[in-house]
């Protein structure tokens, strides 16, 4: 009998929740392909008074266990420490980080309460797999409540260089928390190396011959498991009625102009202002391309109550407006910028007709849009992927046009090159890219992580 899988993530794909993000889709598939299991997380509800216990219900083979947050918990743990301290620091934006002790205390308290709730749902031979930066301390809290079984953690965002990680006043407490896990998984070799370097240089950790690290009286394994997608699914979405209808709708508006596409959550880590500036610069430098190309940026706002996100929205509105005013014409709008999300089928349809995809985050754990775009292409007439060298995906996708997202001139050149690239070169690059996307797909990610976790028992 395989062990039962128990997953914890801040948000889940419980019925009624949109399963739009990459994480939710990946974890849903992991649970269903294993024949079911438990999925623990925040219900998304904010309640007046703390509710005891979790809400349990089954959806097909998945048993959901959902806990509510109170308003102070949501403010301190989620909007506060997770998104105003951990997210910016882990994305190298210490300038945007707020270090508030009260918010850390709320973070710790929610990790403790959730850790205890999860421990109550587990059996000794379960495989527990906890996800992402919201729950760095949850493993330690589960151990403190007496749970001794196998437990792994996967970080979906980058793990910064030790010199940056240590700017968090609670860095050692967080690292100790991570070392309560048997296995800690990262998106890239660079992330895993940063974590190992932090443990050996700052915490007296000793690297063992088998690759594990002995530290804080424990032995922890830190390895790379780059997340992937289901390329067959993306391809079939790209051929769906909804996809074709979306492509047709957009096609009628942009007519026979080449489509340059960006799809991101509206987040300062995604490099959206730099990307728009690069498009503007390309129009500036290549007057012959004016009127022949249309840039569509889809960016639904997220975390709107965090200041830095409000400022970004204002900046993007201004930039898009300025470029359209400077370069647009009676019958041509250079940038179409839509601050809303779309169903996956619609995105797939747009990926398929795009000549160039701009995936240019300043920093990103992996970036699944890069892989989705490649999977949705027509092999005979594939589009060009322009990818930031600071996205985790760049480690696996060297055949994209790699760019430095801070280098506006370099990105402008890459956009022009992508637009003018002959079909032979586009096919050659795409063939190399799709091979990697198929090889390291979502099943590979799940299997390799869970196999490595089970091996920790031996
Ligand atoms: P995100 O920062 O959310 O994820 P990403 O990897 O690009 O970034 O995943 C986003 C997912 O949401 C994709 O599946 C995409 O199709 C979807 N999406 C994006 N924009 C959308 C839009 N406008 N409308 C609808 N859907 C949209 C975090 C890390 C990443 C890491 C993933 C998974 O920040 O680096 O790749 O987790 O580990």
C-alpha cells in the first residue's frame, strides 16, 4: 500500500476556488494521480472570532481540511510577514520589505495553530508535503506537537543568497524551521546552493558525504526539483473551442499584426514596467516595425491591499498610456494592457497565436507561463520565447532568447530579433525547448520529490 499523501499549502483548490494558479493545478494533479489524500490549507475565509478545528469535506478522492483566519491573523501572517517581508526579501527586494515584529509573531502563531491542526489530521505512516513561504515554520511546529513521520517541504519562490536572507531579523529561526523537514526542495540548483551555503556558513552546518547536511541536531537533505507543467493538457487547451474563439476575437482587432504577449500576476517581481519600457524603446529604434505589432499584457492585480502593489498599478497605467499616446495611431494601439485574469483556455489560445512571448521577471522561482507558452505552440510555426535570465526556468530553457530584464536596450533588441526571426530558427529553438518541457513535466516533479522523500525513511 502506498503511503497516504497529505499536502498543506496556504490556498487550496477546494471546490468553488478558482484553480487558476500553477501551484493549485500541480497539487490537485499530485493528489488525484496518487488516488487521493488530504489537502490542508486556509479556507480563504476571514472570521470575527477564531474557530476551533478545521472544516472537513471530501471532493472526489481528496479530503479537504480547511481552517479560517481571523482579521488580525490575515493582516499579520498573510498580508504582513508573508507578503511584506518574505516575498520581497526572497525576490531580492529588501528595499520593499517591512520588518515588523508583530507581523512575525502573527506568522509564527498561525504556523503553530495550523501545524497542530494538521498534526491532528495525520497518521504515522503518511507522507506530509508542505508548500511555500507561508509555511516555513509549520514543520517545526508539527514536530513540536509530537509528529515524527516523514515530512517534506517545497519552496516555490527563489531562496536568496545568504547575504540577502540574513536581512530578515528572524533568519535563523526560519532556517531552523526548515531543518525540521527531512527533505527541502527548491526550484533551481542556485536556490538549493544558497540554502546549503547559508547552513554551512552561518549555522555551523556540516555537509555529509551523501549530500545531506547535519545542522541544528538534525540531518536535512536540500535538493532541486524544478516544477513543470502538463504539456499535453496545455496543447489540448490550445485547441479547444474557447481558445479558438479567444484567438479569433483578438485576431479581428489586431488584424494581421504580430502579437507580442505577456501573462503575469501583477507583481513587482515580474518586471512589467521594464518590459513596457523595452517595447516602447523597440518602437523608438525600429520605426519600420511601428504599426506591424501589437503588445498584449494580461496582468490581474493581486495582493491589492499591500502598498507596493498599488504603486505598481499606478506606474503601469501611466506607462501604457504614455507609450500608446506617443506611438499609437488612428488605427493602431501599440499596447493593450488588461488588468484582469482569464480562463486557462483563453490564455492557451493567446499563447498559440503569439509571435513573441515576453517572460521577463526581475526574479522568479520558476515561471510556468514560459513552459505553458512553449507547450501551446504550433510546431510548424512556433513563436519565440524571450526569457529573463533571472527566472528559474532559464536554468532549463537555454534555447529561449535569454535577456537581462534590467537591460531595456537589450530587451528591445531581443523583441526585434524575435519578431524578425526566420521560421527555421524558430523551429529549431522550439524543438529544443519542448523536449525539456516534456521531460521535466509535472508528473516528473511530483514523482521525483515524493520518491526522494520516501527514500529519507531508509
Ligand atoms: P506565480 O508567481 O503565480 O507562481 P507562475 O509560475 O507564472 O507564477 O504561475 C502562474 C500561473 O497562473 C500560471 O499557470 C499561469 O497560467 C496562471 N496565470 C498567470 N497570469 C494569469 C492571468 N493573467 N490570468 C489567468 N491565469 C494566469 C509561483 C512562483 C513561480 C513558480 C510557481 C509554481 O512565483 O516562480 O513557477 O509558483 O511553483
